[in-house]
C-alpha cells in the first residue's frame, strides 16, 4: 500500500493531562464552534509533518511541551512522530504512542533539503512514492524544485478558508508567483508524471547577475595585482639591466643546449653504427658456426677413410706374404688362401 494514514494527534506536558485527537480511515473533518481549535489542529498536523517551522502561539498550549502524531507509513507499518512544542527536529518511534516512548528513535530533520534522506519530508514522501519528483516553478526558464511535504501538505490538510474560497482548488495559495508550481503539482497528482526531464535555462536577470559577479571578481584580482606591484615597485633602469642579463643568459643557455644537442646527435649516430656492426658480426659468427660443424663432419669422414686405407694396406701385406705358401692352419693351397684374402679385403672395404 502506498501512502500514509493519520492515527492520532496528542499534546503532552509534565503537569497536565494529555490532549488527544483520534483519526479514522479515510476523510476526517474537524468541525465545531469558533475559537475551539479547528485551525490550530490543522496547523499542528502541518507542524508535525515538517511543513511549518513553529506552532501558532496561544495560551492553551503553554502547559504542554511535546506533540505526538501517530501515522501509518504504507507497508512499513505504524510509527509516531515526536516534536517539541518549541520546534526543531523530530523523532520517529516505532508503534503508535502518545507519551513515554519505547524503542530506539530515528532523528529526522524538520526542514526539507534536496538529496537528504534524513528529513521528515523525505520519509513521508517515500511512503507516498513521491520522494524523487521535481516540479517546474517558472515556465519561462524551466526552474525546478524538488517536491517537499510543505508543497504537498496543502492537499492533505485543508483549512476552512480554502474550503469556502471561490478560487480553483488547484490554486490553493492564491499567489500568482506560485501558479505554475501549483498547476504542475496538480498534474503530478493526476498523472504521476513530474517535470524532471525539463531543461532549466538561466533567466536574463540571472545571466546579468552572473556576468556582474564575474566582472567584480576580475576587478578584485586586478586590484590585488596593482597592490602587489605598488608594494614591489622597482627602478626602471634596474629592471632593464636585469632583463638584459636574463636575455644574455638565455642566449648562452641556448648555445649550450645546441652544443649538447649536437653531441647527442653524434652519439646517436655512433650508437646506430655500433648496432649495425654488432648485427653484422652476429651474422658472421653464425655462418662460422655452420662452417665449423661441416669441417667436423669432414674430419670424421677423413678418419674413417684413413682407417679403411690402413686395413687395405694390411690386407695387401698379408696377401703378399701368403701368395706362394700353403695355409699354416688348414693346409689349403695358395690359390684358395688368395681367394679368401680377397674376400676379407672386400669385407673391410665395405
């Protein structure tokens, strides 16, 4: 359930019995003879909602020191707002009470502030689902203000004069400057759509004031600089001499910078040459590594060939020695021995 419901309004004091007014669900009408407190009750409700700063002064409230307003805040349940007769901030207690509170209270500021969530206005508007709505006050410039309980309360607490007035119920205040605000507020209540999307532009008066403020700020800065120059005034000849020295030093410094830059350029050129030479040496070293690997393989082949030649030489010597003799082992004739030697030499070659 969205919305709030008033439950009771009570006044308490240390030396007097509480004065209490109970409310029922729906529309409540307070009626009676003149000077019986009807308007005061309306003002007291507005006072407890944070819509007004203080209560009207009269002799009847002097014995009392506190006001209690029981409310139901939508789905959050029942609460009681407490506020001193003298005004100031409020306390929000859980449950419906009219004196001797129990439980931890939440302190709420009575004055509405934009983006503040610790105010009575915010808590009540949140229960209504209207805590983040904006209303245009000036149709020409699009000037907006955030909806507050002070603006909305006139539709919740309606006095006798407003009921009897001949003007439109939309324009409750009767003030021409508030006409646009009240029309847009009534539109919000009917449609649920606020004016947050409206673009605000400065008025001519605001632009002139802003320009005048900037000019005044510049004048103040110039005046301050003038005072500093007067306090630190120097002889013109001395200033020109210092300027000449600065220019001479600047010329020398520029020449030194050019010399240093030329040296840096030379070092950069030498570094590029060294890098290129290093790259060339690295490439040459890689080629030499490949060549050495090839020589190592050739050395291995050469050694193998030498071993084969030695075997052939030994075989030839054996052949020459056995050419005309029988085999000393088996007694085979020289022709058989020669054939066997040639086979052995062929095996060695392989």
